[in-house]
C-alpha cells in the first residue's frame, strides 16, 4: 500500500472512530445500550487502526489493513441495518444513523481499495 493510500485510509478511520465513539455516548446520562457498547469498542479499535497507519508499524500490519477496514465497516453497517429493520433506537433518538451509514460505506470502499494489493 502506498503512502497516499495509507494517509487517506488513516483519515477515514480517524473520522469513523471518533464518530463511533461520540455516537456511543449519544444517549447522554442513560445507560449505554448494547449497540452503543459495540460502537464504542469499534470506535476505539478503528481510531487505533488510524494511528497505526501513520506509523512505521503500518508496514508490519501490511495486507491485514484492508480486511480490518472491511470488518469495521461490516460491523458499523450491520449495526445500522439491525436498527433500521428493527425500528428500535440503537443510539440517540433515531432508529438508525445516516451519518454512520455514510461513514460505514466510505470505510467499506476504503477497505476494498486497500485489499486490492497494488498501487495505482
């Protein structure tokens, strides 16, 4: 993976991680839901992934980075699909979060690009 791809992926992962962490706390003082707990854990993992992509450790992570991005995206999108189809709120007032869906789709695209295994 070339340096530009790593920078783009890191930026996407950082925004995704921060958004997931903030969304997990959307209910304020209410106890965190199972969905919120999942998004908090994923957010922390994705944020850590974004930091690793900016360090020399990214070389050791190597080809696993793309599949990791795909996994994060699948969890985010699956969580939102569950919320949309169940009609129940997973985090905050809406049953699903359009911003999380957009970020999940962007992470999915990033993971697919990173998994291609060749520079452009």
